[in-house]
C-alpha cells in the first residue's frame, strides 16, 4: 500500500476536514480526523502532518500539495493567532461562559449546541454533582445531571438545528463548520442577554476549528466575536462551564434521537457505523428514502453506503 505525507497548517487541516466531511471515519488517537475516499485514506494529525495511504494517494495529494510549500509561514501565523485566543488558566476558576455541541458526527439526529454560565462560587458544587466531560458519562447519568444543572438554575442557552434545516443549509453551501460556528455564536449571544451585567471573566468555546476560520464564518453573516472569547480543544476537561454545556447539549441530543426514533417508527442508531448503514437501508425499504431528510444528515457518505444493503 502506497503512502505519502504532507505537512500543512492547522487551518488547512480544518479546510481538509470540511472537504472530506461526508467521508469521515473513526478518528485514531492523536489525530484530528480520518477520511476514506475512493482513492485514499487520509489521516491528519495535530502536528500538521497529513498521511495519505491507499491505491492512488496522489489523486488526493494533488488537491493539497500547493498548501505545503508555504507551510512554515502559515503555521507560524496560525500559532500566533491561536495563542491570542488561548484562555488564561485563571479562567477555569472564575465566572465564565462555556459552549459545546453534540450530534455533529452522528448520521441521524440534529446538532445541539449549549452555552452555560457558571459563577466562580458554583464551580465546586457542580464538581460535587459529578459534572465533567459528557464523553466519560453514560446517557442515564447525562440525563440526570442535565436535570440537576437546571434545578440549581445554572443559566444556559440551548439551540437545536433540526435535520430539515441542516439539510437545507448544507444544500445552500453551508459547511458543517459554519453551522456550528453560528449555533455557538447565537447560543452565547442569547446567554449574554440572559445574564445581563453579571460578572464575566471570559467565554470559552470547545474548539472545533481555528479561531480565524470561526471569525470568518461569523463575518460572512455580519456577526463578530464577543470580547474575551477564547478557544481550546478538549475544553470540557478543564472548564466546568464547558463540561456543563456538553452535558446539556448531549442530553438534548439523546432526547431528540428518542423523538425521531418514535416518529420514524424504527430505532435510530447513534454514530455513523455500518450498523447505521443497515438502519438506513431498513428505513429506505420500509419508509422510503425521502423520510431521511427529516431525521438524518443526508450528505454523509452513509446514505450511499446503505444502498448496498437494499
């Protein structure tokens, strides 16, 4: 099997991820994404290295080779811009807003985005309740914690991008990255209005793209970044506000999936595995392909993969 490596900036890697969105597969540890096309398997790493493997990797390399030449300059610029948006460590113990999303890699179901405001004196209580990264919690615990967060009146804003609108935006040229950026922005804006003049030391977004790309998404819709906004990967492991947001967003996604399963009349799988492909095929046979627009992200590669099970 032939393999080649390109070194590019993280900004280019984000563009690549959006380009291969419908072909994404399970991401290995230490990587940003992995995609499988007809020509190659592409794996991008946090170091900026992108590995191309397969029968004809050059077909994919040709699309990105031009970006590797200016890699040093781009990487320096990207690092400089990113460091400007890195949160100070003091933020994690201060009054701040956290923002996170769920459902972006799932074929079925909406995207849910939540932003939560946590005061400094509420951090220890939330930790005692067991609030942490939702990826390390069972669905039962997530649903229970979401209720606890609401019970102690943590201010939050929750937005749900249902599948029909998601599919419409995607057909109109919106990348999933832009959808997420606008959802985060509006959730944060709603929450800022809700908390008024409450003490606020900063806003932390669980980073899914370079800050510069996020800002460009906002600018394309005549919006701008609020003051003291920071970005950080795996932010839910450091910020209790982001962890609370991840729980609220995930709980909402779980509930929406249950609703959709009931509406369709077939249990819908989470994720984007071959089991999902088999469920899609069953829906196509029993309900018709058109119903997918109401419950799925139809541009994902799973839609075509499912047809081999028909």
